[in-house]
């Protein structure tokens, strides 16, 4: 029997209640064998259609005939989600217009616990990094350690994220928080927890924390984010708990596509692969968004959508550049970023600032960097953004399945330092099989060119 790890660091003595249960499964197969409905939203199904031969009204009639109620349409994947209180009465599988019926699963925040009352900006023993920090960063109390570690300030003379649209799929945001609210441009509540879509208030704290790491403002007060002038769009899909349905997350992804997001942050996931979620991620990727997803906190394999090829899956490191004990890992990890004792904004009702742990906190560091890259190189497509962040990341001496391509660095990504081609700390283990480049034979828009190689990147940056 595997040990279940419950990571609750009590460094500062006072802990907020953990907002959600984080089922830790070292063997999903074992767990599912015991409970086939594990992680499923009861009686809820996502119905994917083959074509557009039926309109919304006809589809809803079809669902009613089978004993269900349509909850919402998901146009990006040509689907709808429906609730069948007594199971599906009519054999919908035989309906010629239906391609597939899949379960609606739960998605959870990749957040471990919160610490209150802590001072931020602690520095650990950083390994040698070819991308040196600015001398003033350590004494700049507005910069949490993670912001320093990704060398965000190195980019700020070139860009602070101006013009980049970042969509955060999360618990909403505190619109009264002076350190992050000024960057919020719009938002929508798709959690289904209210009858309207206008209340993007963050009742949990997670979304405000993620937003602060991405884009807290530079005002010599509180904290500053990686891209302090990025434009934030709030796609709220969690109500008052740390759990929601995949169909709500898919609706949240659709909102991000609707506002033409340059970067999407998803600090969430499910332990189950799901066709509907994968199709939604593919649709957003093909619409042009760079999609950054936390790897998960199981300490085991990478969750979904973090494991999909169309996204960057992010593991979590601590301030000594070690992988966090809770961080999921595997060959699906693309990058690693600070995810332990991350100081950021939380709702003013929860104390305004707090340190959180989780791969949820790692992903927004990369999202901020992606916003800087998109601002500096607006002609780059999402694949080029991924390639640039990976090729310019610093290896930090971990196994490839822990660090992926390494810890991304704003200075080398933005061309301020020579992109280092060799690792100062070679990986200890054998290299896992490389992930194949995504191939999408069925889809043609937009055209996705082959990722750039190191030579092409050097040609662009002239070094
Ligand atoms: Ca600030």
C-alpha cells in the first residue's frame, strides 16, 4: 500500500484550512478498480457530435428524450453537457449525429495549503545559473523569491508584459485588491454557481494568488508579478470550493479563446484523461493560445490537461532548486518553476498576502514569462513561445522527468544573455524518450510551423 502524502507545511505556525481534498493516487488503476466512479461527476455526461446537422434546440430535444437536461453547450468541441438524474433512458449511442459520449469528471486546484503571516523573499542555495540576477533584486522586498529566480526583472527594461492578454482559468479574483486588480480587464463566471456570469469574486483565494504571481503591479508595495503590466482576463470556473467539473473548465477555456488570449493559465487538473478536455485544449491551442498547466501535486504521474502535448506542463521547485516533494513528474513535464512558499496576493478578506504551495503556484511563473515573450515578440506563435522558453531554460541539476527542459529564465528568453546550450549540472539519470511534436492532420487553422531550433533562435537574437 502506497503511502499517501499530505503536505501541510506549518513553517509559520498558522494554517488556513485546505480548500479542497487532493486525492493522491500513485496508481490510478488500483484506485479506479476499487471505485469505478472515482473522479466522475455523478450522472453528468459530455456528448460530442459528429457534425452540425442538428442545431442546439434539436440537440436539447434529443437529450430530453433520453431523460436528461442540457446544462450548457460547448461549441469549441461541438458538444453539450447534460445531466441524466436517472441515467440515460434511450440508447443515445445509436443516434447517428453523436460521435461519442464521455463522463464529465472533476477538476481540482493544484494547491496544497496556505501559510499566513509569513515574510516573503527567502533565498535558498541556488545552483550556478548562467543567467545572473540583477544585483538589486535580493534587496528589493517587493520581489518574492520565485520572481527573482526566473530573472523577471531582467526583462523589464524591454517589456513588462504590455499588450499581452493572459487568461486565468481559476477561482476568480479579488477586484478590490490594489496590487493586482488594476491589471484586470474583464472576466466571466462560468462556474455555474450563480444564475449570472458576472460575479468573478474569488471566494477561495487561489485565483487571486495565481494572478499576483503573473501580474501584481510594480508599486514598491506588497509583491510584484513576472509581467506587471500584462492584461488579465478572469475565467472563473470554481465556485466556493476547490473542485469543479471538466465541462466548466472547458467553458472557461472557450471564454479565453473568445477574448483571444495570448496565454492561458490552468493551475488545475484531473487524474483522468478525458477526450472532451483534450479536444477543448486542442481547439484553444489551434486558436493560438500558449497554454500553461500545472503538473499536479500527487507526487506521481502528471495530471491532465498538464500531460497533453499542446500545453507546457509545469513541475514545482523550492528555493534550493530541488523538486518539491509533492510535485508530479514524468516525461510530460516541460519546465519546472517555483512552487514552494510562494508569496503572492490573496483576497483582502484573507489577509491580502500569503504563501501557498503547489504546482498551481509554479505554472503562473511560466505564464508570466510567456506573457513577456508574447509582448516582446508579438509575431511568435504559441509553438515558438514554447520552444523559446524551453531552449533558454536553465538546467538545475534534476532528472529530466523532474525538470523537463529546466527552469525558464526571462533574461535568456528575452535575449539579454547568451542562451546556454549546455547544462552546468548534467541530469543524473538517462534521458527519457522525447515527446513527439504535435501533429494535427484534421485541423489546418492556424498553420503551426515546425518549432525553431537553436540555430534559428540565435539568428533571431543575434547571439
Ligand atoms: Ca506591488
